[in-house]
C-alpha cells in the first residue's frame, strides 16, 4: 500500500538553449522598458496613446517571462516576430510615413530609434529561433 514513486521534476523556468535566445530577451526587455518610459510622455498628449504604450511595454515583458517558462512552444516564436513587426509598423501611422517618424520636435527621437532597432533585431531572432528550434 505504501508504494513510492520517483518522478522527475521539471522546473517551471529555464534559460534559452540558444545564445540567440538571450539576444531576443535583451531586445524584448529594452523595447518593453522603453515603451513604459515613453508612456509617461505619451500620456501627456493622449491618454489612449499612453495606455497603448503601457500595454505594448507590458506585452514585451510578459513575452520574456513566457519564453522562460516550460509552457513556451515553437509556434510562439512566430507570435513574437509578428508582435514585434506590428509594433514597428504602428509607429508610422502615428508619427508619419517616412524618416520623420523618428524625429520629435525637429530632433532625432532616440527612444523611437532604439525601440524600433530592438524590435527589428527581435523579429530576426524570433524567426531564427523558430527555424532552428527542434
């Protein structure tokens, strides 16, 4: 009656198996945090825009946490790539359709440049990880 069984425990969290995964995490953290920072400025112009910045930033941060769990699946790399791509494209209807999207009040907007660069790298990383993931 008193049988014991040994079952292997699987940790809920673990690090990436691939170095590119660490790059993806850093890029998602950078853009997530910067969107939260930018929300403090955006909310002065539009409450809706401020909320969208917060939600977008939280989306990237939640994505990092999800990636580090045992629940992450290969198909979610496509979701991450698409999410990042949509975030890149969302800048243009709001800020303008050309290079002017990266300017604010006549000066280059470093937050826009850094976030969009991080998101572009994240798209590439996510697609790479989707292809090479077993």
